[in-house]
C-alpha cells in the first residue's frame, strides 16, 4: 500500500498542480509541501480542509480508500456498468479505462470525419 505522502502527491498530480501551486492552496510553501510528500512532516487539519475544497480526495490520502462517488443521475444501465467496473481488480480497471478511452477517441475521429465530409 502506498504511503500518505505518495497518495498526497498522486492527488496533486491528478489535479495538474506543481508543489508551489498545491502548497499555496494549503497555505504552506513548496518546502513544506515536499516534506509532506516525503512523509517527513504531516499537514494540519486546516491544510487538509483547504485542499479538500479544491477537489483532493482526503479520505484516499488518509486511508488509501477512495471516497465513493454519488451515483445520482445515473441510469440503471450506467449503474450496472459502474458496479461491474468497481468489482474488477485494479489492473483490469486500467484495461477497461484504456478501452473506453480508445472507443471515445475513435467516435470523435469518426464524428470529425463526418463533419468534414458534409462541409
């Protein structure tokens, strides 16, 4: 299992922020942010609350378990697909994500091609 600091870094990178930007959100400098990510220091609750407001999954950072996402607004078919996905091992989830990304890109290319043919 990954460490607190590794998960914190993972969340920072998921949000596309560097250590300076992320530290600023939490009210600390880059050096403090680096120490958190290296497990040399632990942030306080004000820091964790601030980064949570910007989209960090604090439950994941603290425990390694992702916060369950709300499923309101999903059709029954979408819920079934999501349940099936969640039941897969992490490696298989990654494969499914690559497959769906490839399908989406293929549809986008076909749509663009159709648009250019009708123009």
